[in-house]
């Protein structure tokens, strides 16, 4: 079977200038390049550029997948969107990483299924993952918890993925609404090969999400904002930092908005053991 690799980049917050597009063009003569996107497929050879550098300098998202089972997703968002979130609790294992890049955080998410050539593999695109990024900017931490579950799920078939003592590590805060994922979150779970029984076990301790705050409540909240906070948000918007402005306002709004998390009480070992029991019960029926 011939090799196949897919590369896609997406700029959400700021389109690329003509000079930036020309710089990206130097990396590939065959890619489809616009002010907001870059896509290319490889049936031989490899991409000459560095996805990490392109996301750092130009793009907000990157998607990669190959028909030998490798999958990778990079998400860049303002660090203020995750202020107060202990990322090390969610991003664990060899295929997950989170790193600062200036005022931003880059989430580097991956899934490997070595020696499993996918003849009819799904053709992923960045559309759904852009929605995941928007959800994180809006304060919804369900995508991060899905990343955590996918990471520890590797342990179910690779005992060397973690140290034995890691089984006693507590789960991160459990977001509400794990039992009712959005379409984008379901796509993320599938992309990261998250086991359905592990997700069901995690969701058993996740309360339903509360009602969405109404427009009237939002107006009252805005009216009560300090003038300095409003000024800073407007200045950021005028400077083109739309994501940063939204993230900061959303962070302030969290005390009113629905979607709080509950403190995690289960260990990694308990989650995996209970998920295995669920699978055994389900398959034996």
C-alpha cells in the first residue's frame, strides 16, 4: 500500500498577509494556500516545513494524519483562555504536550496506532477542530478532559506508557456535561481514539450542564464590569487580538456562566479498572 499523509493549517484570528503567504509557499509548490488556510497531500516524500514553527508564527490550528495510523493536532490559543487551569493535569503521556509560546499556549495532541495501516481511514479536516478551539476560548473544559482520557487510555493496551505509581494519580477536575458532548467534542474523541467505555465511566461523575445564561443576564453583567476591563477588551479588539479579548472576558464571566467543574475524586487506576469492567459487562451481554 502506498503512503498517504495529509497536512492542513488554519488561521482563525488573523489572516496571513501576502508576504506571509509567499513565505509559506516556499515550503510547498503544490499546496493549496489562501490567506487563512494551507492544505496538501503527500503520496511520496514529506513536508519540508516545521508544523510547530508555522503554528507559532502564522496559524492557529494544524492537522496531520497518515494512513499508517499517526494523527496529530496542534491548537494555539491565548494563554489567558486557560488562566488558572493546571494543564499538566490534563496533558499527560508521550503523545500529549502543552507549551507556552509568547502570549499563547500551544496544545500538541496526538494518537498513534503503529503497524495498523488504515485502508479506509477517515478523512479528517480542521473544521470541527476549529469549533473545539472556540469552545476552549469560551471556557468549556470538556475538550481538555477528553485529552486526559485519551492519554490514560493508552495504558489499556500499552503497560509501559506510564509508571506503575501513576495509577494513584487523581483525575483533573471533572467538567459538567461529559455525558452530552458537542459534535466537535465527539470528533475530537474519535480522532484521539478515546475508548467509549472509558468515556462512559468518566461521564458517570459529570453533572449535567446548567442553563445557558440569558441575554438579559449578560447585559447586566456587562453593565457591572469595571471601566478598565471594558477599555482593555476594546483595545485588544482594535488591535486584532479577538481571541485574547474574548478569553479574558469569558474568564471574568465564569462566575456567572454555566459549565463549572467538580473536583476529581478517582485515580487513573480506578478509571481504567472501572472502564474495563464496563467493557466486560457490555460485551458479555
